[in-house]
C-alpha cells in the first residue's frame, strides 16, 4: 500500500533550537516528495520538493530536507527555528504509478516555537 | 501569491441541506482539486478536474459532486449535508497536472454542519 506517515503530531521547541520533523513513506514505485507549510488560518504553500538529483534540498527560509531512499524517508530540518516558523507542516508524496499529480498527504506535524 | 479565491470562507448549515462551495482561479491552470482537511487525516482528495467538464473522483468522493463549466471555476456540491462533512475545504490548482508540479492552495472554506 502507498502511504505517508508523520509520526509526530506536535513538536514543541524553543526559539533558536534545532528541529527535525519526520516523514516516512511506503511505496513500491518511484516518488516525488514535497513539504508544504500551513500558517494559522491560511492555505498550504510549498516549502520545498525533491524530484531528482542531490538528495538534499533547501528552502529559502532555512529549512532543508534529505531524501533517503533506503529508509524511505524525507525528514525536514532546520538548525535554528524562529517564532515565525510556528505552523503545521505536511509531507506529501506523488507516486509514479498515478496518471496525474495525485498528492498523498501525511497527517501533519504542528511545530510550536516558544520564546 | 497564486490567484485563488474560495467562497464562502465560512458557512454554517443544517443537516440535509444542499451546499455549494466555489473555487475561482485567475491563473488559467488546467488542473483543479478539492480537498478536505480533518484532524488526524491531513488533506484528502475529494474530486479533481483536468479541464472544462472533465472531472474525476478522489479518495473521499461519496456525498460530493463537482462541476467545471469554465476554466476558472470549480464548484463542489454537498447534495445533502451531513455532520461528517463538517470540515475545512481547500481548493488547489496546478498548471498541467504533471507529477513534479507545485500545487497552489486557496485560503479554505470552514464548513459546519449542524
């Protein structure tokens, strides 16, 4: 079965601390991987994505994610978080056996950054 | 920001009544999607459209219908609303439905069915 798992529903962290949000997927076919972020009372917006090439991808606001094929993971990291990073983060996957971009989302991880 | 609007933004309705949500885009993107967001489930695809009058079901389509008579508008209808359809509904668009594309999301509609 094709699925996406985000085991941590909520991650509390202090400002300037590092954080890792975990994402694992299950698939027998190739995938494209995405992280979307949802700020309070807003829609989702793309944070970063992995399509091919270097397994480490970066966003403009300091987040990075690494594709690990053997672990079927795409964990999101930031070395030093800000209060403004407080949001819900969704991992999403497109599987290569679908005829269009059918995104399968994880259940989301709420990142709570406190002073 | 991608030009996507959703209306209404909030709605309270009673069980058994029909409800229509509208998604409007100004990007001329071919693909449009309707998702629902529920705690513990993330986002789940309800229906999608790959062109005018071309639609198909997603994973949670029971109780929902859609229509797309113009490129820019994608309507989601709950024929007879139930309490289980209380949710936040998001519309998304993508340029041509290619698997590597970014999907752009609207601001959402919060629906409460009493």
